[in-house]
C-alpha cells in the first residue's frame, strides 16, 4: 500500500513538472523547426486546426494549478510562432465543444461578454 502511494505521488509530481516543462519548451522552440521535430519534442497536441493556410497545434498545460492552452503555428510544415497562453476553457473552446443548442447559446454569450471587456 505504501509503495503504491509513493508511485502515485511520483507520477503526480512528474505530471506537474512535465506541464510546466511543456510551457517552457514551447516558449523556447526554435524558428523553422519541422512538424516532426516538434512532435518529437512536445508530443501530441491537444487539438489541431487548419485556418488561412496555417496549421495550428494546440497544447494544454497547467501552471500554478490553472489550465492553459497555447497554439503553435506552422506554415508549410515549419514552426512560425506560438500564441500567448489562454486560460482553459475559454469561451471559444466552449463554443467548439457545445453538444446542444443551449450550450452553444451560453458560449456565444460568454464570447460577446469577453469582447465588450476588451
């Protein structure tokens, strides 16, 4: 029992360190890194999107107990830049994850509310 508790604690600590480490790795990613090298360094992204000729790989991580997402932009298969970290879930994430019309309407309200604050 005691050994399994130690192992569980070790995995928990490693996951916290790995999330912080992931954020640092994204910030230090060299310009023009290939997608395959990014995949080797950072692992699989949380989400992938393609818009306006760019590929967006979105990674999710924790900092100080709060979850965040950060996108990496690729142009023609090579790293171009990363975005600022965004709290997760943000209204755009909620909009994409809406499973019914009520959830969709609530996400739209949050997006409008956040835009008025800016």
